[in-house]
C-alpha cells in the first residue's frame, strides 16, 4: 500500500471516532515517535500500545 493509500485509509477510519478517542489516539501516535527506532520495530510497538490501551480505546470509541 502506498503512503497516500495508507493516509486515506487512516482518514476514513477516524472520521466517526469521538473527539475524546481522537485525543487519546494522538497521544498514542506521539508515543510512537518518542521510542527509539532501534529499540523495537514499528509493528511491535504499535501492537504493544494497542494491547496496553485496548480497553481505554474501546470505551472512548463508544
């Protein structure tokens, strides 16, 4: 998938998410930038963040 396609898919995915959930999502995305790249792969980091925050994200999305 191209970067453009990924960005479009992300945009579509967040269109109906409540503002509170978007704020939390932004915080999680900013956390991705803080962790050094060589510490772990992006995929592993994203998976860890989602797993750690799954309950919070689910509640905010309702």
